[in-house]
């Protein structure tokens, strides 16, 4: 979808689009940058997906591209989509908000299409815990992990599914620093759970959920394309951190804050002063780690070197939107960021708190629909994990004044196709795209279109909100299939 920049030798700083560029005063881990790829987003074109929220914290995408957002203080879970008002999905029962405590992280099951599960981490009156619920029955909320020490601060709270299908949780030390070095305590740790809350058989210590220890307050978890885990972590008075996480690794807190070159502990790959960062959510696009900074009021971009290290971080959005809590890469390739200016420590703008969307650099602006978008999601579900580096077939002009091009990606033993429909000089009031699938291939899922057929010649037509395209503008739809999609050439007809 976006080109990647390969660099050999010394670290290179890539400047991203938009104002507010700053370079961190940090000391990256030693080692040359073997592969450095810019996360290419247009920070000059923000779109407000949702506004006037009450301290949004967790954010997780559903397969249709909409997102669930957790409000820390209200305990509400909202569903948000560009161009639509937020819809309340449920309220999490038993949330006890105050200080940094409340409804925190969200995660969507990697097998959501089969089980409909959503996971939430929150602070109750007695502990921190993780529950799960089905989106078609959100009032039934089942605890899968309880008994994590709670406090008004240092509750951790980020949860995310790794590429191994396991659920990872960043758990703070709850102000009891000795917990972090106590292997019997689950606080001050990154935990690794089965989706039902059980202990995976291949965890570092048999019978223990502890994946890594020596943490103060992890709030960001992200994996690169090779399955390496990185975590952002709040320091105390001097150094905030990004760590490359290995199973059973000890990251030094409270003995160490920042780097110590102590063989007992693993040093961070990036450090910032606490004024520059207070790092919370994290995500990876290509070989760039994005970290949302609260006190630092910026979005850090950290080039990853391909060997578990990092190049020189660069800051974006410096003081543009205040405190930033969460950053996530969306299934459509855009970058979503949440503000946290109503958390008691910020200065709210009139429409805070907000969920902001930044498109990929060079993406064609999506035309404003002439009819309202539907209030229910498309009935089919695209995959939640976008693969990387798709080959793109050239656009094919159809007889009716539109063209179509397809980008293919391998996914889950099959493929995912993203089709871009571009209007000709007259624009369109509707469109139809025909695709002939290779022998043995079949469509199992599609979105942002209506579909006729599953194999051989398959036709996709617009839905109500994306049929009208202005001259020269584009819209996209997608489908998932089994077998190979190589060689497909779409043909577009406009009406």
C-alpha cells in the first residue's frame, strides 16, 4: 500500500509530513540500522472521528474497520466510525474510577468472526481485572483474570493479542515497587494469557502468567512483522522507556530507572526524559514504532532496526492536540490517535477529548458521501490484521467511465484484496467491478460492497454510501479469499 524506504548503515532520521517536528534528546541502542522504514502518514490532514469524549483510553478495531473506544471515567464502551456519531455498546460493570484508575484497555479477539469476544481491563473497588463479553450480548461480562493489585495510579491497563493468539497485559506496580521484582506477584509485569485466562504451556515459568518482570507501569504493547514485542513504560523522575521484550526478561525496576548496563537486567532501546514523553499507547507500522506521549504532548516515531534495537526517535504533533493517550494502526492503513486532555492533568480544547484519524501519505481524500452512511456495520467482516507490502495491479478502465486496481496481500493461508475504484471525467452515481478469480480461489468475505458469486466470475457493486464518486476521486472495497488471488484483473463499469 505504501512504499518502504530501505537504508543500510548508520541511523537515518526520516521527517514525516506535517508541522511540529522535533528530534528526541535520547541515546538509541548501539548498532546500525539495517532496515528503516518511514510510517508514512499525512499529519497535515487530521479527521475527527469522534469528539467530546470522557477520557478515552482503550481503542480496538473490529473486523469491519469500526473501532471500540473505552472511556476511563464513565466505564462506557463506544463504537466509532468516520462520519458517524459514536454509539454506546455497553457499560462495564464494577468500574471504580479515580486518578489513573478506571476502564482502561480493550482488545478484540483474533477469532472475533467466530466468537464475537471483546476483552476489557479495568479497576474495580478491590482489584484490577480483565473481563470478556460478546458484542451480541454485551451485558454478560465474564472475568478471566482477577486479583491484580489496584491503586489510584500505576495500574497499567494495556491489553493486546499477540501474533501467537495469546492475550498480553501490561500490569503496573500499583505503587508497591517491590512487586516488580517478586516473581510470585503479577504486578509490575507483562502477563501472557490464553484467551480464556489460563496459563499458556510455553510461558517462561510453568504455571505462571508472568512473561516479563521488572516493570513500573507498562501502557504500550506492539509487535513488529517478525513477531518481536516492544513495550512503552513510564519512568519515575528521570527516564521513560521503550523496551524490546523477551520471554522471562527482567527490566530492572525498581533497582534501575533507564539504562544501567547491569548484566542482571535488560536495558531499554530508547529513553526519554519524563517531560518529553510519559509514554502510553504504542503501535507499529512497517518498521516504525509510534508512541503516544501524555506529558510530552506529542507522538513519537521510533525507527526499528530489525535486530531488536532502535534508531533516533522523531516527534510529530508536538503540542498540536495536547496529551495523547493511545495510537493504533487501523485496518484501512490509517493511523488513529486519542487525546487525553480531560484526565485531570490536561487543558481541554472545546471538543476534547477526541479520536483523530490520519490518512496514509499520498492517499486520495475520501469523497463526502451524498447519502448518510448506514448506522449498522457492513454485514461482512474483513480480517483485522493487515499484511504488508502488497503488489498492485495497474488500473483497468472499463466501458462506463471508471477504473479499478487491486492490491493483494497474503493472509491466514489465503489472500486479502483491496480494490480501489476511481471515477473518470464524468464521475459516477454507482459502479460495478467484475473480477475473475483463478482456479481454486473463492471469496469468503467482503466489505464496503455488495457481492454476487464466490468463485470464477464475481461481481461487486457499490453500497448506498460509496456509489457516488466525484470525477477523479476514489473509493475502496475489499474481499478475503482462499487459494491464490494472483493474476486477478478487475474491470469497472460506472453508472
